[in-house]
């Protein structure tokens, strides 16, 4: 009879342990979802502050692996949220944004430099915004991506497409580890 009680107690303990794990996992998932939402909203705010050109923002979408890029800039994110912020699009959209901001055509080495700085400003605005919400992060120096580039090794990729009137689209991808 005592053995049955031990089995019953062991079974209750396993059930309670499993229940605590489920609750703990639910809290972690909810917290990650909140962080992602804050990051997406902060990215949109940063784009509005950095690029004062009328635009529309698409709904977020999940991207497949690998992510194929022809031209763009990658900024690493470290701290509470780990991953990368990638701005990608036709070089002409980066050039048009630069020309709109500076009043002169941006091409060649200037285009690469401007693209990196644009990514840096948007990522910096994102990091500053989420830090006010209690999420600590730091950003890396920009890396320019040119040619047929496949990015892999990330857990989840979320894309926002920014549609600039008469200029084209700029995709902003949040790659989370």
C-alpha cells in the first residue's frame, strides 16, 4: 500500500513539475513576443526619424531560410536581444534616399558609405528606443552586403517593407538568434 502512495506522489510531483515548466515556457515565449513587438515598433519609429520621406510600412512577415540579398547592410545586435538588423533593397533605393537627404546623387564608394551609415542610424535609433523600455542592446559596426549573398544561421527572420513613394521599397529584416 505504501508503494502505491509513493507512486501516486511521484506522479503528482511529475505533473506539478511539468505544469511549472509549461507556465515558465509560456512566460518566456510571451516575453520574447513582447520584445519582438517592441523592436519592430522601435524600428518603424527609427525609420521615421532618420528618413523624413513619406512612406508606408507593410505588416510584418516571416522570412524563409536562407535569406537572399543582392544589396544591403547588416548591423549586429547584442545584449538582451541577440541577432542582426538587415536593410536590403536595390542600390537605387539607397541612392534615392541619400539624394533626398543630401540633395546630391550618391553612387560608388559614397553609396556604400551612406548605406552603412543609414543602417547605423536606424539601428542606433532602435537600440536607443528599446533601451527606454528596459531592453538593453548594443549594435555592431555596419557590414555592407553586395552580390548574391545568402544569410543563414538565425532562428527567426521578420521583414518589414518600407514603401517610399516614387522611389521603391526598402526591406528591413530582423534576424533573431
